[in-house]
């Protein structure tokens, strides 16, 4: 099976990029979209994020054979309920949420009997909203498809092929394993970045202007991901609570060990740890998941 | 006063970049250099990092009116002792170390009576060694000069003018304040990044290849600074122990508060915190300390 009409619910960074990527890579597919915010709908129309911007979610999905929810994880349930009566029989329902077990549950409850194949393109930038999307967002990025037990293989293949066509590399895994992997590669890093940026802005001995001025010493790398959409990330942490808390526990243990090494002056332990972490960076560069140029090729006047 | 002959001790990223920047911006100044590693000296000669590569530190500094130590903070004392007998009367001694109170003390003890004006150009990349340096490293970056009490104003001005000529913006502050500011803008971020990269590589439920594969979700931003030189960073943490432990304490408190908010499901607290941290990112972009393009302008095929 392949899709002829795709509905995109939520027209922010991910929804908008999906619409633009379909127009570029799958021009034979018609797209319709909806966003709960009227101003976002207006901008989506101006930018042409989807072929047709509809005034209700039900209108957007009426003829679709693939519906993709691109709303914060905590809003999936309500968004799915809105289309329950309008979904075409046989349509496949998917999403782009950053946690998968809770989303799978929310969609299954709101749309009993529907063919639900959740997915998560591991791609994004620190920007959000209808102006943030671009067609190449998914190129050479991974998209993780997490079918529920008993899913039709044909549906899994169709959703996988869709993301492959948009430029992504697809992997299939269980929602549980996805949530564990993403807790460490994405959720924990965001939580840590949000924390340290908050810590730095609350100091009494160092002014905020000093923090900003000398941020090239390392701090600024954290501020990029700490500028990500607050609603989306609130929902991620609440919906993937167990895995995030588990990773946080391990992180805190490791940090305490390094803290102790500093306190007692154990230079060898610090050196050994810092040497080990270099190898991981090398692998990420080799596998094309980051830019090898110093500072990711930040332009000269900003580099350093 | 202005300098005619500059000696650079240590020819890695910082020393090499300093030599190249002098050649570009102050071609009237002669540079000599030394590195304890023979292979680094050989590469420095091939790349022309300094005008003359010498076979001992004493030879390099003999005619210099400015000596700059570009070695790890923990190696300053021994490096200074090596040149104690060869230093020209009236020469100014400086360095590029990332912590300043301990370096000022080490240099003063090894070189009693010398004019010591420590400095710290807040610039660097994740690469190290004699192949890592480039002439524009200091352009539009801050350089913090930390004169000891009673320093000759003429010497402070001369060191400041030197860094200004290499493209940096100079600020003067006490070593104590420097160490506090850098603990939060640089040392704590590096410690956190080293920790999380270590945590991620030690999991039993998630393979290292999965961590690398899905690193674009946020993790990869941490790996860049966790690839920095292990010796340099071991020394930074040991030499700025008090300020680093103080910042770490605050960070841990803030992280515990967010952890609790996740555990009890307090979405409002998470949302409020994540909204506040966005403003800091905006200020860093506005002040030219980072690149506003999504992902810092990582090229399309690597962006995401």
C-alpha cells in the first residue's frame, strides 16, 4: 500500500517540515493540515506548508489515508479525539512524538480499531512554530517506527517507506526500547541543558551579562537545546517519566563520582574519564551524525 | 611599551594559534617557540606556527620581551622553572590558562621579581595539538586579563593591546572573579558534558551504537566539548576546585528540583523553567557569541 492523501495535525516545526518535505519528495501526494492556533493556520497558508489548510481537524483528515499527529505529546489524546468521527475506514494513524509508549496508548484509546503505527523522526532544531520548518529537516536523520504488537506488516512498511521517501533512515523497534534509548540520547541531555542554563542565570556573584559574554567557553553549547519548545519538552518529561528518572539517577551517580575525584584531587580518575569520552565523539562524526569541523563550522566571526 | 620579540611555550591549539595570529596581525614581532614534545616541535616547524622553533624553553625566551605560557595549568610551575635563569630583565610573563588564581601563584613562585600579567583568551575548539591552531581563533572572542595587585599599569596595557591586536576584546578583572565566572560559563559545562557522555556509554539496556546513531536528538551537542583535551581539563578542575565544587552544588540542587517536578508531575514548574532559559539563548545570539542559524549552520546533510 502507499498513501495518496496525507493529513498533518499540528503545523509547527515538525508538521510544517513534513508538509514541505512531502511537496518536495512525494509531489503526487496531496496534503491537508490543521493547527489549533488560528495564527499558525494563517502562516501555514502563506508559507504553503500543506496543500490545504483546513478550519478543523476533522475536515483535514476526512479523505486522508495517512494522518500524522505533530502536536506535543500531552496534546495527542485530545487531538485524536477531535478526529475520531471523521477518520476514513482503513486510514493509518501515525505521529512524530518524542516518547512512544504513552502516545501509542493515548492514540489507541482515542481511536479504537484504527491502524496506529507511531513513529519518531529524530530530527529538530531549537526553533519552533510555523516559520521554523524546512523540507530537508529529515535528510540523513533516523526515523524510529514503533508498531504495537500485532500491527499489520503492510502498514509498518507503508509508514517506513513514507519516511524513507522524505530522506530519513528508518529503524523499527518496540515503544519501550525507543523510550529508553531516547531518554539517554535526547531527554536527559535536554533536562541537563535546561538545568545548567537556569543555574547560570540565578547566581549572585556573577552577572547574567557576564554569563552571556563568556559563554563561548562551553556554556553556549547548552543554551541551544535549552531554547527548545517548552510545551513539547514538558510533555516529553512527564510522558517518559520512568526512563528519564532512571537515566537521571545514573547521571547523578557518575557526577558524584567525578565531584569526589575533584574534591580529593584524584587527577588520574579525571584524566581516564575524559580520555574515554573522546572516542564517542569520533564515532558520531564517522557515522555522519555531526559535523567534523571545529565548532560545527560556526562561521569564523562566531567560532571559538 | 610594545613587544618586539614574543616567546610561546607550548605549541598546541592555543600556542599555535597565538603564533599564527601574531604572524598575521603583528608581522613586525618576531616569535620563538618551544614544546616539550619533540613531535610537536617538528610539526610546529612544518606549519610555521612560530618564526623559530627552539630546542629548549630557555633558548626560546632568551631575547623575548613577552613570554606566553600555553601549557596545561598544572604544567605552568615546571615550565616557568625551566626558564627562570634565561628570562631577560624587564620581560613580561603571561599565559593563556583557564584558571587564574592558581596560575598567578605558580608563576610568581617560579619567577620571583618577574612582571607577571596572566591572561585568558576565552576561545578554543574541541581539537588539540599542533595541527589544531589557526590565526583567527581569537577574533571577536573575549580575552580576560587578570593582573595581580600592584601590577604596573604599563604592563597591563601592553598585554591588553597585544590581545586586542590579535582580534580579541579585552576585559580586566581580578583572578578570583575570573575563576568564579569561568567556573559557570566553561568549567561546569565541560564537567557535565564529560559526565553525561560517560553515563551514556555505560548503559546495559542501550548499546553504544544506538547512542551514537540517535545522538542528533541532543546528545551530540555534549560530545563536542567532551572531546576536549583531557590533560588540560584535568588541570582546570583541580586548580579551580573551590569555584567548580560551588557551582556543581548549585547545579545539583536545581537538577534535584526539576527531578522532583518530573516525579510528582508538576508540569507548570517544568514549563516555567523551560520558558525562562529561552531568553538567555536570545541574548547570546544578539551579542554575537553564537550563530543564530538553526544548529549553528551545520550543513544540511548533517543538520537536524
